[in-house]
C-alpha cells in the first residue's frame, strides 16, 4: 500500500480515536481504548475508502433530535442559539479578555454552539465549555464535533451551585447569564476567582435589576428560575471574592436593539409553523410572551444588561530579603 494511503488511514484512525476519547469524557465514562479501536476498524472495513466514505462512517456524528423547545428558540434567535447574540460581537471576547493565543479559555453557559464557534474562530488555544442547561448539552457537543473543533474545544455539563473548578488553571474566562440563574452567586464568584491564573481576566455578562411583579413572566420560558439581582449586589459578590473590577459597562440599549432584531424572525417562524410542529409552535408562543415582557422591562430600565470586566490580582511579588550588613568597624582606641 502506498505511503500516502497508509498516512491517510493513520490520520483517520487517530482522529477517530481522539473523538472517541472526548465522547467518553463528555459522558463521564471510562475510556476503553481497545474497544474504541475495534469499533474504528470495523467501520473502516465497512466503508469504501476509495470513494471517500470512510470519513463519513467515522467522523459524521449522528445529529441529536431537535426538541420542540430548541426548534422554537433557534427559529427566533438563529441556528445554534438560545438567546440574542451575533458572531461578530462574540468573536471580540478573546481580545477583550486579553488572552494569549496559546492560553486556555473557560466559557460558561453558551447554551448552544454558535457563541462557542465565534469565540473559537478568534482564539486558537484550548477552550473548555461548561454548560448548566441539560437540554442543550447533547446538541452543543454534537455541533463541536461536527464543526471539527473537538481537538481543542470540550464541553461538559455542570451544576452552577456546586461545581468546583481547578485552581489557577485558566488564562481567561467568559460567562454569559450564569449569574442570572445561579441560586448562590457568592459561590460562583469565588470559583471564578479560584480557577483563574493570577493576573488573568474574566468577562461576565448578565442581567441586573430589582424584584418586580412582571419579572417571573419575563423569564417564564427560561431553562431555570430567574435569580436577577441588583447591580450593587453583584459588584459586592465580586469584591468579596477578591476580584478587581476593571470595567462596568451598561449594555441595555445595545442588547435591547439586538433582541428586537432577532425577535423579528418570529413572524417568519410563524409562517413556517406547519414545519415546526404543534409543540414547537406552543414553545414559540411562550417565548414570544416572555420576551414581550422582557423587552418592556429593558426599555423601562427596570431590567438592565451589564458587562463586568474582572481581574484576579497578580501574585504579590516576594519581598526582597534584607541585605546583609557589613560588620561594624572597630572603634578607634582613645589616645
């Protein structure tokens, strides 16, 4: 067999083994390299390599079924999205964080893969994604593999209330909406402080506001109960954790405009209601009502969208050791 063909087969096997290893890690299972190798060889034997079918047999993961809820959300906000956002803005986050190209970036709460793909397009280093929405995880993981990012991007599900991240591990961190749904934000703030390397930066984007009667309706279609807190309370959580506030930006107007633009797709989605199914249309109606109220609160400034740029203080420089003193000169004898 020609060397070029052997090299191609080896690369395919290596890529397939890497994906199998990641898949086992995602599922929290022990990785059996022998079983994985046997499965890969069986697929290679079935595929017609000369026609290029081996790639499809080994590397095309089966697309998870799109639930009615996710079908409704992606119809409104765009493919692989569960909330307003755009790739051009999300792609700026690595530069805002100031992470080096080879640094490891943590991304909290992207929902689906569109934000992750935008960030991965701007950052060439390793990205570790942590998602708390159980319903979105499988499709998020599938899309990472489908987009060919699995060798440097991983995704795992976490519990915002209890997950413990490794200490001094990340060169940068990006969190979206996690503080809007976290039951005990001091823990999350402390974990961000803990997992960042000294001197590293975190960007946290979230809602802030005071309790009001329409708030539950505004978040009725969310994946978890809303935990919206006052602006000053969030600042205090960050300060208590030891994080230094570098920027506190009001994104309310910008976010409101972005949400309105995305929401215009609802009319188009309703025209295709027969393609979505009855349950997806019901989800569309619930999402529409929730966002009608949420947009009203944003326009009235009873709900705000803010972006906090936080930094873990650099490790204190060791104090210089005191210089050795020269021995005192002997006193002159009295004459």
